[in-house]
């Protein structure tokens, strides 16, 4: 068996000429202190998500959580509403289903009518007749 | 310059760059030779050596001087070599034998080995060893480190290192005799 001690030890792996003169410079360049960041930059990193959260929170808490349909409807001009209704083919069947009039609704309607208009006796009689008809609808 | 003075210079913010440059100059050849024997190719050895010193630069403030500076540096170099070889295996889905064959074919292309068949055969025999055993063999046979220093570098007991080296020598001699 061939013995290891019979083989002369040789340093076979030689670096190219001048390699060790250049290497410290290359390494020094790689570890050189990176360009200093402005002091506020790390703060900004954490501040940005906080600002986003605060803005989102403000929007969430200050904005209308449920759309106020009545308020939106009230903001529409009566003329516009009338024009819309005139130009819309109304399916009365759907409306009837949607309307679930009861005694209290009618009374409320009556109150509104009286409180909204200043009307003479003749028109008042006519309105009362209409209300009577609605009562017996 | 002694390691203690080197460390003082590296740890002083005013002399850090100068101190680190001195450290690189003091250890670059040993690190390169240690790495080169493991990865064989010069370009790979260059990459790994640079990575070793970058790791040293990052970690030097945490070096507590429980061990000698050179064993600490060797430890980083050894880990980098093993990581590099493992990555090579994973990247190309190669079994250990194929990496050894790849490294072995690089030996054939080395002009330093042309005409020196016995040295080439010895290097090929070393490449048949598992990576960790190869580290042990190289440190003992070529670099002539003590088992105690090797134990610090590899975090292995002296007994285990002796056994590993003994087995490595046996395998190499069998290969040489074949």
C-alpha cells in the first residue's frame, strides 16, 4: 500500500500574480460605510404606516357609516323628482307591494299635509276626501 | 502586529478601516489557501474569501476573545466553504459524488498539476472524502494545525478529529494504491 508520508507535501494551489495586493482594496470597498441616510429616514419608515392608519381611522369614524337615504332623497329637487317619475314607467304592482300603509302612516301623512300647506277650506275638504279614500283603499 | 493590537485598531471607530485592512493583509493568504483547497477553483476561492472577510467585518464587534482570532477566522472560513459546497450541490441537484467529480475535473485543467501525476492523484484521493472530513484532513496534513486548534475551529472533540483524520488517511492510501 502506498503511504501518504512517501508523497512530498506541496502547495499546489497558487493564487494569480498580484492577487493578494488587490484583495484588501476589493474587500475594503465592499465593506466601506454605506452613504449615511438622513436621520429622519428610519423614522419615516415607521411613521408612514402610522399616518396611513390614522387617516383610515379618521375616515372610518367621521364618514357616514350608513348611507342616509332619506337625507339624499331630500337633497333632490322636487321638480327633478317629478320629472323622473313622469318619465319612468311605474309598475304599480311593485309599488303596492312596497307600500305597506297602516293607520299610523296615514295619520302621519295627514299631519304632514296639514302642517306643510296653508290651504283654504275648499281644498281642505278635497284633501280630506282624498284621505278618506286612502283610508278605504 | 499581534492579534490583540489588530483588534484594538478594528474596534476603535477612528482606526477601524485601517485596522481591518491590516487584518485582511495578515490573514488573506491563510484564508485563501484554506478555502482554495476546499473549492479548488480560483474564482470560487476568491468569492468565498471575500465573503469570509465581509462576515468577519460584520461580526468582529461580537468576537469575545474566548478563542484565538485565527481559529475564529478559520471557523468562519470553514463554514463559508461548507455552505458554498452545499449550495453548489443544491443549485445543480448534484449528489456528493458528482460535485467531487466536477472538482476533480478542475484539477485536470490546473497547469500546476500537469506532469505531477502523484500530486494529482493525491488531490483526487482527497476529493473522495466527505466535505467535513476533507476540512479535517487539509487542516492537519497541509496546514499542520494542532488538534486543539482544530477542535476550536470545528467545535468537535480532539478524539473525534483524530479518528476522522485517521480514517481519511486510510481512505487516501487505499485510493493511491488502487
